[in-house]
C-alpha cells in the first residue's frame, strides 16, 4: 500500500526506461538532455543491472580478424564495415565523454591467438586491412613477431595484433553513467520487477521485490532496454539470449609476460590480466544450445573447457586456481545489428546488442532517445 504522497509523486513520468544497463541509462541521459524539464525514471529489478553491463569482461573491442572473416559468411563487406565502424566510433565516443581515467580505460591493444587450423586467416589479413583503411587510415591487423616469448603452448602458431583495441572496467563505466544520470535529475529505482506493460497506454505493471505486491506506473513514453530479457515482456522480438561465463583467478604467484586483451576461436574466447590475476571468459560456442538461456547458472562443460585452456594453452604446465566465477546474459539474433524501433503508440525498444554493449550501448541509447523525441 502506497501513501498519498508516493502515489502523487513517484508513479507517473514523462519517460519510463525499463532496464538500467548501458543502453537504458544512455537513453535516459540523452532524453533528459533534450528535454531538461521532463520527468524520467529508470526501473531495474536487481541491485545492479540484470543482464551483462556490469558482468561483462571489460573488453573494448570491435572484432578480431577471424571474427570479421566469419562475419563475411553471413554479411556483405559494407555491412561488416558498418558494424566495425559503429563499434569503434562508440568506443571513441565514451572515451571522449567520460575520460579514460574514469572508465579505467587502457589502450593496450588487442591480440588474437591462431592455431594450425586458423592459419588460413593470414591470407586474408591484407584484404581486411584494405577494407578498414578508410576508417582507421592505417593497417589495423599485423603479425606479432617473437610471440613465443609470451609462453603460450606450442599449439599457438601465430598471434595477430589489433592496435586499436583496449580494455576498461565496466563497473566504472556504469558508475560514470549513474553519476551523470544523478546530476541530470534522473531517478533510478531498483528492486522493481516489471511483469507486464501496455505499449499503447504507457501503463507498467510491476512488483515489489520485498513483498511481491503489484503496483502500477504510468509513462507518457516507455523505453524497453531489457536486452536478453525482452521476450519476457515482448515475446515476438527476434532475439535469443546468450549466456557468457567469466572467470577470474586467484592472484598469480608469477609474472605475466604479456599485456593487452586477447581473443581465441573467432572471438568466442577472451582473456586478459587484471590486478595480477587472469581473467578468462566466453566459449559459449562449446555448448550453444544450453547457453541460449536467461538462467545465470554455471555450465560445467564450458567451465571445464576454459580451465583447460588456462592450464594447457595460456599458461601451459601451471595450475590456475579460480577465485570468482560468474555469468552475464547477452542477446543475439539472425542479424548483428541492434533492434531500435517503435513497438506501440507509447513504446520503443533498443535491444539485441550482440555482446557489444560496451562499444555500442552509449550510441544505441542516443539513437533511441532521438526516436522518442521524434514522436
């Protein structure tokens, strides 16, 4: 039961954003900047964002060589270039907006490990560099000479460098968004589990996390930014959840001889060092079917696969012990482009980030805020 004052002041807004990840907060911020006198609230069911914004591995990337080559199988060259451009420009924009220090951003370069079966990618390196030259003005990918000093297993036959990628702290990025939203007067309400909404009237039915009782918000406009969880509210959308596993080791008792953000297996596996530890994640391609879920449980098959890579490929002959293991839920679809569209008289959505929320979340939110403003 709500008081008269709560009903009067806390349940009606000009814009209700559902989901407090990178896209949701970006949408709220950009809309509030366009309409400073508007009332804006962001609803979140968890203490922190429920999807992947604060649960990802912190890679500031736009695509490894083999990932880009794999994209050519499903997309035209112009489409692939458009994706890379959107991701790279998104990373440049957040660095400019928030600053490297605030984001914990490091321009440490990206690297990809190639095994024997992937060496054919080297014959395409010049072609990909040529395609990207209009955007980057110089070669993006190059072979790393003397990579044996990194100590990887003998199964690694070549390492490719990407000079334009880096790494950041995703929670510091999220904090920067919180701080900016607060300065603009945007309200963030946690523990609000949205169970139903009306796309045409702006009504949002929700439940308290502490007592399970239902109550109702009303917005002039609704922005649905729930990514992998969108089908719980809008079942018809073309997206599938994709769970990602991330593992962080105990502090290592030896010095790591490399730095940067590393990829393997068409970008599905990724690792880097953080605070004297190994961060290792991904490998959902080992069990695609079971990873299409919004359940946060740990898949033992993937956990075992990553553990083996750590002990046999990344640090061969060493036993890596794990301190923290978690999962985040991303969203994918037949296309790698996000869905940004109107879905009702009062509702719009921005979802299906394709695992690239760090790179494109800020711009996707900006695009969604523009779409709302046009209505």
